[in-house]
């Protein structure tokens, strides 16, 4: 393994370990933290205000994550099948420059929204301890599922189907 590929991981780990402030626990059945982020290629977004009445999957990822590429590609067909029924995927990139994100997303050919968490504030607010990590929010704005690590399309679809 290329030792330079570990640098982003170690930086993320140091950032997470170095946080001494007490963060609220994110509980299933409760509203997740609100946030405002810039889109990769578009206007900024505000969650949850802009997504009321939608089922929202908030996915945290980075291009150095060994599972993010295959998972993001595998979720595209699920998104395409269900976006007309109210599914939104917010793919939140963690602490990478827009140029890096843009190149990676172009290779993937995904159509869901890509957001930039350049300072890692949203990641910390959601208590993300590893990538990828997905939070699924129902139409009422309540957290209904958390997927830690790589998800298959089947697991993801099971988590959203009853909410759509």
C-alpha cells in the first residue's frame, strides 16, 4: 500500500480524536443535526429545510476510502429507481478539495447531489468515525437508520423502501 494514501486517513483520525467538546448523541427516531453546505457544482443546500417530505440518505465519503468508489457506483441504480418517489442522496465529501472531488465524481458518473464538508464540521456533528457512513432520514425529518461501513444496494434499498 502506498504510504501517502494513509495521510488523509491519519489526518481524519487525528481530527476526530482531538475533538474534546461533548457532541450530542444522534439517536434513531430523533432529528439529525441541521447543516448548510456547498454543492460541488451548484448552489448551497440547507438540511433539513430544503428536504421536507423527502427520504434523505446522507452519505459521508472520501476518494481515498477503499469502499466508497464501489458503493457510490452501486447506489446509483437504486437512486435512479426511487428518486421520483422522493429519495434524495446527499453524498457529503469529507475534507477534500473541490478539484479532487470533481475528478472522482466524474469517473463514477453519479447523478445524485455531492456536497463539500471542507472543514469536517458536519462530519463531526454526525459523529462519523469511519467512511463510508450513511444516515437515512424519513419524510418527517427523523433518523431511521444508520449504515456503518460499506453498504450493498440490497441493504440500502431495504432501509429506504418502507420509508418511500
